[in-house]
C-alpha cells in the first residue's frame, strides 16, 4: 500500500509482445509478463517462501515488514517483469532507475524451486526488451563473485565484466 509520501507503482500492461509463454526445461508452462500493483501480494508470498533469505547481497530482507516494503518499492520502478506458473510467481526482475532514461540496475530473483530451468534467461530477455522500449541504453548489475551460475547467465545474456573481480563484480550490458 502506498502512504502519502510514497510513490504508487506503475500499472502493468504494455504491448502484447511483452507477454510470453515458455515451457521450462522440466516441461512446466511459464508465463512472462510485465508486473504491476496487482502482483504485490503474490510477489510478497513468493519472497516469504524464498530461501535462504538475505542470500543475494542481503535480499530478500528477512523481516516480513521490510520485505513487504521492499517489494512495494521494486514495483514502483519503471520496468518490472514476473514469471508465473499455475498463476503463482516463480521469478521477478526489475530495473532500478539509476540515470533516468539512460541506465538501470538489474534486480532479478528466481524462487529456489525454479532455478536451472531456463526461466531466468527468459525473464531477463523480456526485461531487456522492455527496458530498450522505454529508452534505457544500459543495464548494470553487481553480483557476488562466487555466484558462478548467475555470472554465466549474465554473460550468456550479453553482460560484460566492468573492472577487476573482487568479492562482488560489476557487469553491464548495452541495449
């Protein structure tokens, strides 16, 4: 819910091309689409069941109230996408606006039961397409250097290392 000083999430929608249906590597159908305010409760439920909490650079927050506020804040960003199976969220990605109209920071999380199924790649591809449509030119991210699976996904989706590898590495993709 939005308070008097909080921004309201933009509504979901967009062109039909923003809605995609895939079959994951295990044969389950998955719908990918823009996320909006109507998805807030369902996303909170997905992140309530997400384990381990605070595993990805301190996200999702362990405290339920902080987690709900975090989800609300994410849904206020200009580009949000959700992956659903059987009407329930299994992944979420958004672009945090860093330099308006130029660059955004990627936030992407897949529920632990849905990793390694190809859904994250499809979700990332949809997010990049929508970001390009909205005029973004670059997407930046920071990832734990030990998260080789995520780094491989990012590289396979056109992200390149920015600077030396440390505990966390930065990657960027031009759109």
